[in-house]
């Protein structure tokens, strides 16, 4: 269990063990959200954004017929040169 104290400014220091678990570095943003049961969860906002983007793009490569670097280059050339 880790404990943090809230300062008079409303700031907390995230314990080093938690920072390591979340992969937090200086300057990172954190996300707080409430689960349906009322628990508050702290997560690495960058990791959360990447996971959300990956989920949103799931299946896009297959839909575009992209399976390797050559396919990616073909799409880039189509956009660049209108081929």
C-alpha cells in the first residue's frame, strides 16, 4: 500500500513505486476517473491515449489492404502523387 499527502495547494507526490508501475515521468499527465463502484483510478494519460488510438484504428490496416511496409509506401505514393 502507498500513501500520499495532499498539500495546501491540492498537490500530491505520486510514490515512486506507483510512478514506476504507471511508467510516469516528469511532465507526464495523469488521468483520474471514477469507476461505477465509486473507486477513483489514476492512470498514465499518455498510455491511455495510445490504447484508445490503437483501439480506434483496430482493423484499419486490413480494411486498407496494408500488411507490410511496401503496402504503406504504396498508400503514401497514392496520396502524394495521385496514383
